[in-house]
């Protein structure tokens, strides 16, 4: 049986999960698209609740379809329907829905480590890139304030390139979390645009440390800067500021190598 109707309940739910954060919170699920990402999700052991494969994808990606079939029996849909539910301009025709990851236990296990905290980052592309960068450079965990972009939005999932399935991630108010870190012996610093703050090249990051990256337009909020108690500045020659994801990448590298 090949599904072709946009009114099919499973298709309607997939579209809703793609487009509505509240639906993802209500269902406790999120979508994954593309041959590589879907196979990575299966390999990471995600609990897959639905799988859709277009007629073309069945022929073009037989190995990926076979691997995905071990997690959930794919439902075949028409190519037109694949384009309808896709969040990309050139869909590969492979789609999964999986349960959100509970990484609370993973975060609790980080007794000694280096963390990145995100304060109000609203650009999904930046959040996805930062997740991928933290994973690539060996950061131990990522913490987001509740007003950040949803880590399970399609753009974040794509930008993270599978790192979302591996990196310990938590979403929680930062001021209380920072207080807990400091009580546990962590040094917490806020990335600031203040030339009078300590320069990043003057800092030696301890084994237990966290750096806060702020909102794209307003930077780290005053209350979070106050909670952190330390500001660090990346010297800039000409431009007014750095992209949040670029700043995070610089701090990730320095935290692991200085």
C-alpha cells in the first residue's frame, strides 16, 4: 500500500511535529529527515515511532531503508507526498519520527567537565551548529535556557548533523543552574562584548568550567552575567561582534586546549 493523501492522519501528525514546537512537546516526539541522519538515529538507538520512505528513495537508498527497517517498518509514500512533508528543498525521501531523548541522567554524571551554556539563542541554525561543534571538540555537555530555539526543531536537528543524538543536553533556567555549578566547584564565565573584561588569551580554563554564550542581538542577559560573576572577551579587530556559533566554537577550542 502506498500513501498518497495529505489527509492521512500519520502524515498530518508528521507535518504538525515539523511545524509546531507545542506539538513536539505534547507528543514527546520529533522528526528526522534524510538517509544519513535517519540511519545515525537508528544506530544511536533512538526509539523510532514512525518511518516513511518515498518510492524513489526505496530504489535510491536501499541500504538506508534496510537499516531503518530494523527500527520500524517504513510506510511507502508517493514522491509528491514526500515533497509535501519535507522541510528541505531537495528531499531524499526518508523520514522518521522518534521519541525525544531523556539526557538528564547523562548530565548528572558530569562531575568534572567543560560545559557550554546558551542564554536565549533564538536562531535555530546557530543552535544546531553549536551542538555539532561541542560534540566535535569534546565539550562534555550543553545547557540551554528555556527561551532558546527548540533543539528538536527540523533546522536544529539538521544543523547538528547527528550530534544531537550523542551530546548530553539539558534545558533549564540558567541562573539556578549556574549557582549549582558554582556550589560544585565550577568556574562559570560569560562571553561579553566588554573590552575591559579579561581577554580569552589571558584565561586558563580549569577542569571544571562553563562558558555562557548570549543571545544573537543582546548578548548574555545582565542577570546571567551577574550569576556567572566572570566576563571574558574575545578580542576583535574591526567587526562589531562575532556570530554566536563562531564565538562558541572559539571558546570550545580554548576550553579544551588551554
